């Protein structure tokens, strides 16, 4: 039985499409896991009528049986949902990890849907596979990591070989003609010759790109690193000793690059310091890149404290507490508190006033740490200060600030703000038309200044004074804040629309 082990969805879906040209092929998707399963939900496998498999959904424990079940599904023309491991009817196929894997086998997947997802991934765009006709599970996929490696010598080619063997996309920017020739001879197609530091090629990095500088030539370092820092690469690293990296960062500061942006650069690179052999350095660097990929893209808010300001006095609301008024079948406050509920964060901090018992209870019910601000009557700055103080105590590297009376802020807005923080900005605010507004995110270097604000001065007053900031557009309807009953009715109308 033919078996190949592509891991990335783009590769499995490409194989599915190739096989589908010749005949029926089933698509197997992991829809749920319990315990220490080998693959994550969304992992894919393609199975032909003859049992040939591409991709895998376990460490070999159950793949053969799943392939057999897929062949049966192809013959019957019916989808199957199966569970292996704990709670499974297949008692003769226990999982050594003690967990469980749930899969769905689709014998007649929509070719157009499969092709659309594959093409989006190939075009370096995130994609979602819709299974609405079969189940509620909608796996979300991102493009595979890409390495852009700039430099000269054996280190560059060794890293390129290791990354390529791992199935990653590789782009090489090489200084010497012999390196370019060697790269071409080794089968690397995306190779660019670097001519002069003053005229480097366009980068075209995306948020799934890692840039690795492997030059020991000082006149190349600045232009290439400054170019990378202008883009969204999830990882930027440069070879060299600690002394070399310190000299390099000072040179970038002298060129006017903000220290928060410079802090994005990993140096010295690699999980293991002082690797002297090209192959060992390559493994060490790739391990660090992969770790950064998973930390940055899989858990983008892990070092961010979310601060929800919910201490306003609701003076203009004509009846009761505006944050406890019903919207979409739950209090206004809970519409905001439920954002990013499944994300790992440094802390979830809700700030309430001294008599806001019901608000505090609603936040605690959703897993928020509640900080009571006894000075809430003296202005929003006191609540912001209380929240930032708690964020600082949590060890957070940044703070994402939300208001409890803005129920139509979506997660996409919060992710866009976090992306700007990952790109090395000191702060990012939302912009609705010509108006700056929450939500906003601030780097830890601004925490002391935020805590020093007073009265009704909000974070916007500090934002205007900061260097190296970004704005993220927010649709005006999403920026609606609820102060009156009329605002609440408008919010309900937007929900129904």
C-alpha cells in the first residue's frame, strides 16, 4: 500500500486533487482530540480506492484502519464519523497516549471547495474548509512557513537544505556567484543574487515568513535588517556573537530604528549557542524558527494582557445599568467579555467600580480576574491605571484595552491590532473614520506612562505623543458605544442587519 507523509494541508489537498483526476478519493479530517493526540484538529489524510494514503492523522496507531474505513466509505458513498481511543467502540485499537481522536471521512468532498482552499494556501493566504453539510467543524489553515535566507557561504545552503527537507518554502538571497551556482545545482529554484547593499531586491515577506540574516559583512546587515523590520515577518534573526549583535543593534539605533522594533531581531540565533558546524547551526536555527512560528501564530496573545474597562457610571443611560442591558440574549458586557475566549493570554483583567457587584460577577463567570477601582468616579484614567498595574504584575509584554460598552468590536479587529504589535510598534489604535478610539494595544515600555494618566485623559492622549505607532481601520458601525437607550436600539438593529 502506497503511503506518503505530507503534513501541511496544502500538500495533502494537492495530492487529493491529483488523485481525484483519476478516480474517487476520500478526505479524512481530524475533527477533535482528547489527551496527547499526535495530530491537531484539522489534520488531513487522502485515501484512494486502492488504499493508497497521503498524509496521516496519528503516529501510525490507527492510520491503516482509517484507510480501510475510507475505502468502505468510498464504496458505500456515505460519510463516516469515527472515534478512536477512549470511549471508542474499536476496543482492539487503543491509543498508547490514552487519549482519543475523532475523524470524519468524506467520500465525495466538493472538488471546488478543496481547490479553493488549496489555491488560497498556495497564494500565501489563510483559508477555511467548510463542512457545513456534514458537521459544524470548520478547520482554519495558514500557509506553511517560508524562510528567506540572505547571506553567503556554507551556513546559508545548510539551512536551506534542512528547511527544504522539512517541507518548508525557501527563498535564497546569496552574495557570491559560486553560492548561487551551488544552490541551483542542489535544486533550489528561488535564488536571487545580491549585487549591492544600496540596491537590495524587494522582500515580499508575509506574516508566515522567517527572515534569517547569515552575513558577517557589516555593510549588508543594516539594509537587509531594516528592510525585514519594515515587513510582517514572524521571525527575524541574524547570525553572530552577543558582541556582534550588540554592535549591530547600536548601529540600527543610530540609523533611527526604534528600540521596540529592534527587539524583534533574534540574536545570536539558534536554540543552542555557538554552533560551529553549518549543519548543526542549521538544525539549531530551524528549531528556533519553528518554535517562534508556533508561539507567534498559534498563540499570538500569549504575552498580552487583555484589559476590559467596565467601571463607567452609566449616567446617561435612561434605565438601569447599560452594561447589564440585554443585547443578543445576554448583557452588553458579556458581548465584549466573550472575545478571544479560546485564546491563551497573559491575563484577562476586568476593571469595575466599587459598587459594580453584578458587573464583577458577570466577568468572573467568564473567567476574568476582576480589579476593583475605588477611584472610578474620578475618571477613566484611574481605571486604565488599575488595569495596567495588574497587567504589569502579570508579566505581560503588551496590554490590549477594550471598553465594556462597545459590543460590536469583533475578534478580527483585535487580531489586527495584535499583528501591529508583533511588527514592532509601540502602540496601535483603532480608527473609525477620522476618530481614534478603542480598542487599542500598548507595548510594555508604555505601561508607566499609562499609569501616570489622570482624570478623563484616556490612552489616546499618550498615543499622540508616542513614536513608532500604527492605526487600524475600524468600521464606524463596529465603533458604536452604548451610552443611551437609543444607542442600545441602534446596536440591536445592527445585530439584526
